[in-house]
């Protein structure tokens, strides 16, 4: 899966599942402050990621993720690592 496809898929489920306004989704957008995700949303986000991209998310992996770009980079790295196996 190409990086652009992953990013578009993430944007789509942020809009569809979490009702984030598309224009708020920028690389620097803070997941919590700019996009309005709270701790319960993070749990749902993990479930959506695991079901859409077929890898397990470790809670400690999320500790350094703040922006949309960091989040996308994390998913891209995990998807690419899984495809190499």
C-alpha cells in the first residue's frame, strides 16, 4: 500500500468515524487539541487502525504521537514493516 493511500484512508476514517472536519486535518494538526480527539477516541482509533491495517497497536507507541503527521508516519512505518515480513 502506498503512503498516499494510507494517509487518505486515515483522513477518511477521521472524518467518517470521528466527525473531524476535513479542513482541520493538516500535517501539523494536534490530534487532541486541533482535531478534538479525547482518550476514548484514542481507544476507538486503535480499534479502527488494527482492523483497517491489520497490525497490533501498543499503547506505549502512542505516547510520542501528537500531530496528524506523526500519526500517519507511525501507521506507514508499521504497514511497511508488516509488508516486508
